[in-house]
C-alpha cells in the first residue's frame, strides 16, 4: 500500500497528516521529516490523525523520536483529530502526557506559532 502521509509547514510548525496506517512502513517514511525539521528550522510538530486507520508500536516510536528532537529546541508536539483507537494507544503508552491535544489545526497553530504560512509542502 502506498503511503500517502504528507507534510505541511506553517510558520515554525510541521504538520504531519497521517493517512492510512501508522505502522513500521509509515514510520520509516515519517522519520524523513527529521530533514525538514533541521532544514526549515521547525520548532513544533502537529500530528493530524484524521485519516489514520491504525497505529502500532512503530507509531509510538516515531512520535517519541520526533518529540525528543523537538524538545531539544524547546518545542512541543501536538495532535488533532484523534480518534478513539489512536487515543487508547496514546493513553496506554503514556504519550498523552507529552502530546498536547487540540480541537483543530487552527487551535493548534494559535497555541504553537504565529500562524503565518511561509511554506507549504505536500509529501516528499
């Protein structure tokens, strides 16, 4: 199955739209976001789970890995559109303690950045 996860940069926030499954294969793709984090001086990340059908332990690892990178810059990790299945995994893994939940993308941007769009990138 082709990974249709894509990245969007808004100000200093990287929005990762996870489409489909957040499993081992998707995790490898999302780890490529590290390059974007450094090149575009990203401070915060928002994971959009609107179209996420499944998440396993690889997804926990990818979120934790991005959190560690962003924390080094004083940034935060957020999540929007968290469904019940993903919520359970975030809670059981303890990630709900480090991942801020927001009502929608606009709310997340209000909290995390100035909301000015500098660059929008779909996919890699």
